[in-house]
C-alpha cells in the first residue's frame, strides 16, 4: 500500500466542558516522521487519538492523502497504532500476534504466512515465531508490537510512547531501530513522547505542544537552537533563566550591566549553529535570557570575555559524578549547576561564562 500525507486542519477536541485541543493544524508529508512532544496534559495523546479515530473531533478536519477521514471509524482509516502497553495477546505465540490483524482482515493463510515471514525478517526476529510473547524480552515484545502494526500495510503508523516501558539501555537502542525500520519501509509516522532526546533522535520534525496547541514545529536542530518561546526553550533544556536589560544594535545586542554581571555586546545571527546570540523578534529593553547548564563553564570571577556574558557568583555545593566536578553556584538569589574539570573550594568566588550562542533572549520583565 502506498504511504500517504496527513493534514490536521484546525482540529478542536473537548472532554465535556474542557477543551483539550484548540484548533490544532499540522501537515505531515508522505514518508515523514513527526514527533509530538510535550509535557503531560498538553494534548499530544489526544491529538494522536483524534487522528486515529478513537476520539471524536468537535471542529476541524483530518485528511489522509487529501481525503477527508474526520468522520470515519478507526478501522476505515488505513492506520495502525503501537500502544504504550504493546497490547499483545499473552496466550499467542509471536507469529500469531504478528498475524492477528491479517486474520481480522480475512487474509488467506498462505498470504498471512508470507507476510509474517517478511515482518520477522525485517525486525530480526528469526527463530522466535513459535515462542509465546510472555517469554520474549521487553525489546523483542516492542518489535512484535511494531511488526503487528506494519503487517497490515497501513498508510500511516501511529506510535503512542511505545518505548516508555523499556529500561534506559534498551530504549536507547530501540530509538535507532524504529527510525531505521521507518526509513526502510518509508511509512508516514506520528510519534507521541514526552522525552526530548527520543524526539530529537527519531523525528524528521518535532511539534512542541503546550495547552492544547502546537507552539513550534520544525527540524530537531532548529527547535533546539532557535526555540520560538520561553516555554519551548525551557522544554528543550534551556531552563536556566536570568533577567537582563538589552538594547538592539546593528548586527548585535548590548546587554546592560546588572548586579552580578558586566555589560557586554554580543553578535546576532540569522541561522542556527552560528556563534551568536538567539534573539526573539521585538526584544528590546527588558528581557529574559535562557541557557542550558551544559553550555556554561567556570572562569575566574574577575575575568572578562568579550564574546560571552559572565555571571559573578560563589560555589555553594560540590559533587563528583565521575570525570568532572558538578558545582552549585549561587548568583544573587539564583542557583545554577555548572560542570568543571578542576576541584574548587566551597565558598570560592567564580564567574559563569555564557557564550553568545548559548543564550536565548525573549521579551520579559527585567
């Protein structure tokens, strides 16, 4: 079966008086892998279930290859879902689970056997066909759940946090395996997750959801390097915040002196990856700057760095995770965690160096 594009156009969903999706729109190209990323309660699972037909839509439309499927029942949408719990039949063997959807569609025995063998080969599950699924490892069961969905040749594959029940090591491996299989098959995929790294590794594009809407969508590197809002910045790891006063200048921005930092002029860039500060539109005057802890480094408290904002603080706590020291540094009333290779004393004054490329500026009270 040919795989298809998906269009979600101004979709609204409510549970009683509570609106969960507020006019969500997104276009997914045929063969594209899109991750819906957000915290609990943002609406990402509701959107997936609206696409699949398990949740009714109050307004808007859903199209597959330009065909309106908004009012169709789930079994008529040419989609398949991999659930968080896998939803495998415990009394069946691996091969019987893989063939289950084909049996429901009344596919002949010979064709069922052929298709199951194709899926077994695709997923690297040779020799396990007669084994009960209860005797498979977590990673193997995850592959069976994926294979059962792919066996029926869906036009769109829906993934509802399928890796959340695996331990960290297997989860890391399965991210790459699922992505490789999706690319090999060429299927259109929508993946719900709350795991930022999982979305970054697997998706062609990431849609960040907040309060029932999509606040930013784009390739992983764009969303990571150019977060559109303070919420997106914090969700993508830049959850350290300082308040500053800024003035726009040609080709750059001047950050005014504050109680714990000197004034500095930093360059502005138009594209991700440049050694320059990321500034949201219309930021001039009072602002908030977001940064990731891993982008910070420690220097002498009186050091000056022309390409960086330097915060003056004092070490209050120290730990040794292995290979480096992790310090809690108090800057005024705020505390930031910074990793450093050298051993420093509690109470020692330090500077936190924040390169221009590490900073994301947004309008806000300074």
